[in-house]
C-alpha cells in the first residue's frame, strides 16, 4: 500500500515502491532505480521524457480551469533542464507525496505546505516497457 504521508528528498531514495521487471532495452530493474537515475542525471531525464511533454495547468482545486500545453524541450520546464535532486536541494521544504502506483504508472506529487508550489510528475511504462516521464500537472493558486 502506498503511503500518502509527505516525505523529504533524502527519503525519496528509499521509497518503497513495488519493483517491476526490467526490459532488455531498459537498464533499471525497478521504478525506484529508474527514479534515482532520472533524479540525478539531466541527460538521462531528457532521454526518458516523452516529447512533446504534456503540461496540464489548473487553478488549484478547480479542474474546470485546466489548460493543456505541450513542451518541446528541456528549457521550458525546470524538471528537465536540471536533475530533480538539484531542485529539491534548492527547495529544502519541498515534500514528495507518492499518490498512485501500479505496475505501469506512478504519480509523484511535489509540494510545499502553505506555499503556492504543488505539481505532479507522472511516470508511465511505455511500449518499450521503459519508465518515462509522460506528463506534468501544475496546480497554480
């Protein structure tokens, strides 16, 4: 069962997520192994992002306000230009909430309590059975 309690960036490394088998085209043996590599290596995160990257922006708490755009390169969104851990180190109050997990989908919510920063990174296994960042949801206030 996935916990909904907030966790810090150090604990992100030891998330207890169900391991999934690796495909010959993928080097990681589990989602957490993929996430560690994705979070620390900007080149790898660039390669493992589905381009154009779907970005859904909505006013926090109001799904009717959602707008969808597509980002074409890493310079358009923080999480791809720099590794995720660089962002977490620069924002020590940021917490990560694992929201959903299946064998093909993991949603991680990033947020700072009492702040205007809340967003989801959505990871999916693709047709190649490799984990990819497939979408971002940004909840603006």
